[in-house]
């Protein structure tokens, strides 16, 4: 279970959020069997999605982040509900590339730098809100900050980190968002810049034992911050047999008939696997006949 904390400055001009997603990213590695660099990549994107999702207001709201950097990892997708619970997927889970020039996992090299980041917010409107930006670096945190600045005109600082052990297990993972409201003064902006520049990396702070409450208060140091709220977040896939059934019905009778014929010809069931949790749903020819009706 991950811990998310949110704080606000005394003048309500800046909000900071921090989340420990170690358990979530551990589950990502366990489900998708990702290589170290892709555990870091998908972990970062999923951490960002959790914080953005938690910023939504209504129980049916959700956010989907789609990163397509044209790199060997392929497309990365992370989805969050309004409580910050997440699920995620990566097209090519295993990518083996050298460390970057700093001796770190080369996330940008795996996801690519020449594509786009798309954020889709389903907030109960007639059509979901969609914003797409060219990738800034492929390191994900900078790209998230650029998305907010470009698509939502919200000055944002984002930090994300995943530390992977030599045995591919997750040592720690987490991140933070700091967002300024339009009436934030120059003095507040200067203080935020000072605070952010004084921070170590997310993974170093977590290794040193910092709590998420300590982190959000550190981000708003000098601005008389107060803890706004907190939440427990987790990796949660909401797939179900009913959803899969409805998806099969939507294929139409012709395609269902072809599937039925193939099932009976080869004496096997049709299997549908969820991309987010790998659960398999099996349908016999008789099951498909019922769906046709």
C-alpha cells in the first residue's frame, strides 16, 4: 500500500503532493516481469498518474497517461482513478540497454525521446479532455512538468524516481508534484525554486528515510504549509468478466461466428488476457453462442 500526502501553503497559492509507490512499482515488476530500466520507466509514469488522478474531484473521474517515445520499450500506459489507485502496461517489458552517461538506468533511451506524452482526463464531460505534447527529454518527470505548463497552463515541478535492486526487485519508488496557482507571488515562486534546488533525488531521499509528510513540508518550507489530506494508494486493476463479455459482444455477430467456428475446429476456447493484470478470461464456443444471442 502506497502513502500519498498533500500540503498547501498558508496563502493557498501553491500545493505540493508526494507519494511513496514502492509497493505499487513492486507489483508492476511482478505482473509485467519488466527489465530494470523498464521497471523504472513504467514506475515513474505510474507514480505521476497516481498523483494526477488524486487531483481529480469526482468518484467516476479517471486519468490515462500514454507515453509513446518511439523507443524500444514501445508504448507505456498508466491509468489512475480519483483516489490515486493505478494500473499500467508497457508494450515491450524487457529492454536491455547500457547505463546512461551518469551511470544510471537509461529511461529515456528505453522509452525514446522523439514521441509524445498524451494525458486523457475523463471527468464526466461529453468528451474526455485530451492534451498531447512532444516529449522534452523522455525522462518522464520533465515531460509531466512540460505537459502541465503547455496544456493546462499550470506551472509545475515534478520529481520521480525508482531504485531497482540488482535482483530486479524494487528498493524504493515515489515522486512529488508542486503546482502554483495563478496568484502566486514572485516571492513564493523564488522560495519554491530554492526548496526544490536544495532537494536530493527522490530515491536518495527515500533511501535516507524521508517520509512523504516530511517531503511535502520540505517542498513548501518557508511558506507556513499545512497538511491538506492523505491517502493510501495501490495497484488496482478493475477488469471483470462482465467487461470482457461486453467487449466481445461489441465485436458483432460476424466476428463472433468466426471465433466460434475456430473454437470448434481446433477444439479450444477463446482466451482474452487483461493487459494490466494478466488475468485470463476463457470462453467456450457455447459461451460465444450465448453472446451472439
